[in-house]
């Protein structure tokens, strides 16, 4: 950059800066200690035209080419912004996510989450083996009435009734977690009931997790996943019972984070595709209305809200 001169006030500096922009000359105006403003031109080849324009401004600042410079500069900036947007992809759509999955570093956390989910699905016969799922559920006790719980799998007598010996009174919430089994706040995300449930959640995790991990790093994704898992699992347990599982709460949290971060962070060059937002929010509403079937709606809601709050607050920072 080269210094081409000074102007006495901020108003003069801004007007002349706009005149330079309208003429296609990139420049800066910086305040000096004495209150005047120094004028800098970026390109050495444009020093001559910029000095001629400055001399003209100093001789006649009320000239029409300076009084309407702001409007012309605004049009130039819009053209430049449109050209920049056309030059690079600013939308995180399926094609861009696939490109990043193939051309960025290995997404270790995303792969680990998928492997653990698939392994537990195989081990538990896609959720059919309740005994295999017992160490991973948020609790092995189910409430059957006011202050009364039973251990799962539920024991039955020969005639199909629950024996009184199987009833536990005044057990309270989170019985295993209160005894130190903290992992149960997280591990329900690896439980899936049916292969379609697993496949749908893993496809979404693969796309969102890979994109987020490539942008923010593996440790960031791991921390976000742990918070989303604990928050969404807790919400579902308190809202209904302990008989739930799935990665969908985390998936909706990752979606909410990327949605808000891309929308409100002015330093990022991407946003989630509008069709992706519409599809996931449409699915969310269908699940909430009960059209899809028995779904962990509290998980979806808590994960989405936590992810959106995290994305918005981190963008504002």
C-alpha cells in the first residue's frame, strides 16, 4: 500500500474513499493522531489516478462525482460481492459435503461414533436383545406408577403378571447414574431399534459430523457430541421413560449448530442448504405430530435447541 495524502475529517475521508471505490481503486482511510485521515491505495499501478482524483477533490469537494460517490460505490460493492459468491460455493449442500468427506482429513470422531453404533446394533440384534442393551440404557428401571419402578427386562409370573418382589418403591430418577455410572448419560445414543433406524441416523451423522469436524476439529465435535448426548438423553428420560435410544438427538443438535453458525457467523463462507433445513425441520414436525410413529421427540427437541443455542452464541462471539 502507498500513502497518497491526507484529508481533514472523517466525512471527507469516507466520501473520497467511496469515490475511489466507484473508480475501481481499492483503498483504506486511517485516522492520524492529529485528527486527520491518511489515505492509502492498495495497488501501486493505481497511485497516479488516485492522486489526480485527490487533487480534484481538494479543489472541488462539492463536485457531483463526489457527492453521489456513495451510491455508485454501493453498486460497485454489490457487484463485487455477487462475483465473489459466484466464484466460490457458499452453500453446505450434499455435493459439497461429499467433496469434503473425500478430500479433507480423516473424520476420526465421526467414524468412531458410527463404528460404536453399528457394533452395538450387531451385538444387540438391532435392539431386540434387551439384556445386551442393559449396560447402555440410561436406566434399567421403568416407572409403573407413583413412586413404583420395576427392573427391566420385566420379570413375569406364569400367568403373565409382575410379581410384587420385582417392584421397587421410591427409587427416584437416574438410580444408576447417582451411584456413579455416569456413562449412561451418553451411551443411549448408540442404541438403535431396527436397521432402518440405524441407517437413517448414521447417514445423517456421516454428513453433518464430517462437515463439522473438518471445519472445527475432532475435539470440538467430541465435546459438542457429549453435551448434546447428555442433554437430549436427560430430556427424553425425564419426559417419558428409560426405554429409548438413538443418535437422532445428537444429529439434530449438529444440524442446529451448523444452521445457526452458518447463518450468524459473518466470518464463515458457508451456510446449510435451504432444502436441507426444510427437510430436517419437516421431519421434526412430522415426528412431533406423531405421524411417523413412536419417536423420541424430547431427544429431538432438546438436541436441536442445545445445538442452535451453541451455534448462535459461538457465532456471536
